[in-house]
């Protein structure tokens, strides 16, 4: 039970990292979109651009975060062992 709870702490932390990662990615994305967009139709343009971008960002972030998280969790579980 304690092992599971310990692993859950890592996963909760991982979810926070992922949100931060996606937000940072989106911010970078929006700025690039805004530079590319014509001012008159900026809002519509940025929203369309963001939708396309968010999926790519999330895939990249998830891969990085989940791998780091799994490594940490597996290591923690191995170190603690079955309780």
C-alpha cells in the first residue's frame, strides 16, 4: 500500500510537470502564431493555430514527462520493494 501511495506522489508531480510543459509550449506557439498572423484576423488565426499546435505540444510533453516519471516511479518501487 505504501509503495503504491509513494508511486502516486510521483504521478501527481508528473501531471503538474506536464501541465507546465504544455503551457510553456502553447505560449511559445501562440507567440509564433501571432507574429505570423495578420492583425485584422489575429484572434481567429491564433485560435486555429493553437488548436493545431496544442496536439503536437502535448504529444511531445507527454513523451518526455511520462518517461521521466516512469523512470522515477520504477526506481522508487525497486528501492522500496514490496511492503
